[in-house]
């Protein structure tokens, strides 16, 4: 009876609960949560606002739940992404797209030999995400960082397809060593500069480590900063396929305003008159010339740029994979120049058991470059120089269709001026590179929190360059050369890490041992005089005059021990200490090891009780760090007394000899950079506005450089530790969510100020760097001097004109310090500074419904440029070179004595002066893009995750006072170069209009 009674009560209770549930429910809701790129988001929280009803999405991003009466909003959230609220309508199915939340402090970022939450960072680290990197189709990933991160300056050495860039983080630190940051790709410290092995679409994120706390773990290679590149990984769940493709058209950003034919003839008649010569052209000839021929139209063209990537990602809880392939094809705006990249990448992870896991990644890339830089030279002896120097009164072809010989066209013309058709059609300079980057690791976790990781990798770069100049090239019998290089680096890293939380204490530590070697081989051959052009560079043996073959070899090894300890108390007080000991085979006995410690502290002020009720401030953290990093800065055998081979005649025979080189070896110390950093992060109004500020001071001591020796010693130079350089600066970045409704507007901006100063040099002696070698001027462009910024421009100051219209220079001082009436080297002074006062960037992302508009501005302020190109085409009169129209309109005459340019005379004597220095400041619209997200699923295309079409423009607008093609120029740039801001007939940067599509399945 009692049992029956209990059954009746339970049955009535179930009916009551069912009725309540039926009365409460509004209907079944289901849907899918994906990221912006269309990938599913497993583990996302989906909650009906104001209720406890909610679910978590499955591995495919799917959810299914019940809503409640009275609630009209669905809240979807996931760590690292922006929370989204969806209005509940009559629809029962919802597709929710979540965007990455750059402000989310729970986001995990990469640091050296590990990861950490953004909120737990103690060092200065800037993260650049995949969408920003892919925004512009570039041949070099580093070009995508320009203007994206405070304190990171990306200098375009040349606008040629596949051209190299120079990257500087917080200034220049070394004189003869590399100033490039260390690039670490999926844990592998790359042996070269600029990671051309990667395609933009392969990258998940880029972390830029700037202060000593972040970089000291990389020891002797961390002085210039570290750039960590993480490629994309597979995710558990449904396999996804993504395809991206774009097509763009590149054009010359602007043409130089050169004289037309009539102006040219009038100009050189005036020059002849000034030099007491018979005018070259009659008035009838001048009247008949008209505008003449535009040689820039011959050399520069519209050129396509194409980029396509196909990637497949997926896996399960045990095994995940990511496979992709990219084809990048860029034709240059100069005919004969191009760059092609074919890249295949794969990354696999597999969990063998709870204790063992494996990872494997490999990228295979083929880079093919057709070079037509032809920069430098003077008086029309290079392609770009000839493009603007050739007379507009002449055409490229003779009446019979042959190439016009420029040097005999007029009696007054330059004897090196070359018809551009020779460079365009009769010369090839092709490079073919095969790059392999592969790595694998095994992780063993015997107990929770303790992990042993064994990592191995290889980087192999095979590079071949073929050059051929045909017999049709003027004064050529055919010339060929072939050079090959092989650079291979092997890496082994063994690290043991441990993480443990005990109450309010959080401990983390890592120790490790690493080995990396660097092997370089080179081989070259050449020949002149060929019977036919058919074989080009494929048969050097057929040359009538073979060149002397050359070869080279070097190997160096780096052994390292590293350790780092992290400790946090109450998640409010964060401490980090690290040290790395590096042993390099490059250094002398007793000096092979260098030690690089660092320490950092961060205080999460917002977690304090007195800040909990301050609603205005969402987050506040102070950071400080101090430590040491280094630079090896010398070649493999710089500390050894090397023998150099040669040939010597003894009697009637030729013998091979070996003799000591011209550089005296010596004991050298490591270049060491000491850096202090102080910063804070603050967010207000529920993270709508976030400001990050960093101030730093860097001192690099024991700088290595060549020092001249007296000839009596038998050596011409030696390498010594010569001095000290200082960089100090301020960096600010601001992220703002200006609008967060149906119309969304996110803005991010950054600005960085850096001031460099040479503190000490060997014996206080200046070091001359850079060069100006064109026409009638041959001089050094820059120098390092105690008390001055790095590589300031050094020359004469113009002081008007004499009575004959020739330029004169200021008599500043003689050897005894007073004016002496003689203009010589003692009158040279500082005439400019290539270092900007500040660099900045601004990114605006506006979205409404299915439309997005992105605007990216980037600029530099206060830097100077030495316009070496302009010397030949504004000052070198009397050799038939075309000049800018500015010279024609404003040169010295007896009635125009305050002119911009001197008298038109072949006898004018010019010096390297401040006349050649121009303001290089600029503001550039780096990218503007309009995107439309097609609602594929709404129109029944459920098999499509996402579909985007976009149109964009790159470099469409540039505001600058610089007179030549482009202010982003660095002709003498390179990883080891301190000379910046020099423009010598450099390949111009193009502007581009691009159309593309992104499809996710």
C-alpha cells in the first residue's frame, strides 16, 4: 500500500513538473557558432540571457537548447573572442559568427619557449593576428608588419618583386653585426633574415618580443628583438576546407616630371652658350620636337599580382592536422622583373597517450625571382637611371628597327648612357631558391605539470643565381655567371618545464639545453665571349674567356643553457627571472661564453581590493623589466689568423700561394645590450578603450667594428670592441571599440618615438659609413660620431652662389677650429638625420550587417633622405641627361640669382651637401578594403561555411614632400647596414588595386 502511494505521488509530481516546463518554454533553439573565417568554435557558451538555460557547443560548433518566456536575447561567448548577443526571433535556427577579441586578457600568446595568458605578461610583447597579416598580398611576411606594431620599423630596401626589407625593433644596435631581429618559426630560430619560406596565409599569429625580459631567453641573438611566428594548427571536429584567391593590378605610383623634348633642346642650348660653345639645336629643330618621347612609359608597365591558397584543417581529439598550399605570382612594374613562390605546408599533432604526444611541421617553398633592379650607377648607366636620363628628343629604335645607340646620338651626351632596351630585352638575372623548414618534437608528461620536450629541426636553403647578358647588348660579346649557395642549420632543443598551483601561489619553470649549427657553402663561375646566346648560362665552358671559379665554406656552432622561473602571488604580483648562457665557436678561447640574465615584475592593480569598485577602470597593470641580451656580430673565423690563397710567378712558372690575410685577429668580447623597460596597460569602460605604454632605455656596449692599422704592421685592419650606442624611446598603442551595435567600429593606433645616440667610439674617432658615388661626387654619406644619432648624414652646407652662378659652401672651420678661406674636409658637418622623430600606424575596421570597410594608414615623421638619384638629373649638366622640369624652370641666370639650382654649365663643381638632403616624412594609405560576406546559408547553400568577396587598394595615396618616386626607400639597407635613408635609382614601390574571394567549406 505504501509502495503504491509513493508511485502515485511521484507520478503526480512528474506531471506537475512537466506542466511547469511546458508553460515555461517558448520553443527549441538550435544553431552553429563559427569564427570569422568560418571554422567551428567548439566549447562556446550559449546562454539565454537572464536565465540558467544554456549549453556548450559540440566539436562542430553546433548547439541545441530551450529558451524561456520573457527572454529575447541569446548570449554567445568564448575565451579569446568577443561576446555576442543575438535577438531571439520567430526563427528556431541561428548561425552565430564570433570575432577575435584583441582586448581579451585570457587570450594565450606565444613567448620564448612557451605560452602565457596575455594578462600574465611581464614583458613588452605585441601580437599581430592573422587577419592583419593577410590584409595585403605581399611576397615577404615582414612587409605586413609595417605600421602594425609600435617600435617596429620596416624599411623597404627596394620595391622590386621579392625585394628584401630591413626590420628594426627599437632602433639600431650594432655597427657591423646584424640589426635584424631573430625570427623564430614554430620554435625554430631561423639562421637568415626575413622568413621568405612562409606565405601570409599560413600564419596564425606573430608575437614581437621587445624588452629584455621577453628576449633574454634567446641570449646572444636577442639584442635586436625577437619575432615569434606561429603557423596555423588543425582543430578537432569537422574537416574544413578554405580557399582564398586574389588578383591585383600594379602601376607606378607617380611619374617624375621630366623635361619634354622642346624644353630639353632649349636647356642644352643654354648650357652650351654658358660654356662658350655653339648651340646644339637650331630653332627650327626645337620648334619641331614637340613633347617628344617619354622613356618612363617604355620602362614602366602595369603588372598583375596573383595569390591563391588552399588549406585543409581538421582532426579529432587525438590527431589534428593542417595542410595548405600557396601560389604567389607577382610581375614587376618593370618588364623582366617578377617573383613566384610555390609553398606547401603541413602540421600534425598526435596524442599517443595521456603522457606522450608528437608534433611535426614542414614547409617546402620554391622562390623564383627575375631581377631587373639595375639600380645605382650614374649618367644613365643603369636601367632606372637610363629611364629618366635618356633624351626625350630620341626614340628607342632607329628607322631600321635596331636599338638606338645613345652614346653616339649627340656629341655632348654621356658616354655611359645606355638604351633601356638593352637591360629590358638583352639581360637576365634569375634566382631560384628551394627552402625547407622542418621540425618535430616529442613531449612526455610523467606527472601533471611536468613536461619534457625534445625538439629537432632543420632549415635548408639552396640558392642558384644565373646571369646572362646577350651578344645584342651594346658592346657585349656575351657574358654569363652562375653562383650557388647552400645554407643549412640543424637544431636540437631539450627542455623540461613544470607548472604548479598551490593555493594563492602559481609556480612555473623551464630549463633546457640547445644545440644549433650553421653550415654555409658557396660556388661560383663565370665567362665572357660566346659564339651564340642559345646556351646562356648553362654552358660556361663555351666562353672564350672563362673566369676564375670561386668557392667558400664556413661553419659555426652555438651551444646554450637556458632557464626561466615565473611566480605569481594571488594572481596580482607577477615575477619572471631568466638566464641564458651561450657558447659560440666564433669567439676566442676564454671568450666563447656569454651570459644573459633578466628579471621582470608586474602588478595587476585592478585585482587589489581598493580597485574592485572602480567601475570606470576595467584593467590596470604596471610592468617593469631589466636584463641583458647579445649579438655575435662577427663571421665564423674572425678571431682566427686565416690564410688567403693567391697566384705568384716564380721564374717562368705560376704557383699557388697562401699568405696571411689583411685582417689582424684579436680577442673579442660579445656585444651586449643592457635594457630597462617600464610600462603599463590600462583599460576603461568595460575594455572599450585599452592603452599600452612602454618607455625603454637600451645601452649596447663592446660594439665590434673594423679599425685601421699602420701599414708597417703588415695588416691593414683589425676587428675590435670599439664603443657604445644608446637607444631610448616611448611606445604607445590604443585599441578602441567606438561602436558596438549593429554598426561596429573598432580602431587601433600606435606611435613610437626612438632616440639613438653614439656614446663612445674607439679613440673618439668618427666612423664613416654609406656612400655617394655618382657623376662628379664621390663621398661617404653618413657617419657615426660620439654624441650624435646613429648614421647622421655628413657633408657640406651650401651657401648660395658666386657671381658666376656656381654653388659655394660654408667655410665652417679648419684643422685649428677657425674659418680659413679654404673649403675642404674640415668644413663638413651634420646635414641630416635618417632616423624618424616618430613612426605611427592607424587601423580602422567598420562593419554593418554583411559589409566591412577596413582602412589602414601608416607613416613616418622627421626622417631625412639623401636623394642620390636627383644628383644626376638636377645637377649634372653638360652630358645630355634629361633633367626634372624643376631645373628648367628655376636655375641661376643673371636675372634669377636666388634660383634653386646653379648655372647650367658643364664646368660647375659640386660637393655632397645639404642640397641632396630632403624631408622623407610621409603619410600613406597602406590599405583600404571593402568586404561583403555573402549570406550563403540564408540562400540555401548550407555546404558553404563562409563566402567573402572583397576589393582593396594598396598605396593608393601618399602625402609627402619627397620629390622622387617614393619616400619608402633604403637603397643601401641590409641586415648589417647602419646606412639608412639613401635613394640611388631604386626600384619604385607600386600602387595596387586588388579583387579577391574567400571561400570556406
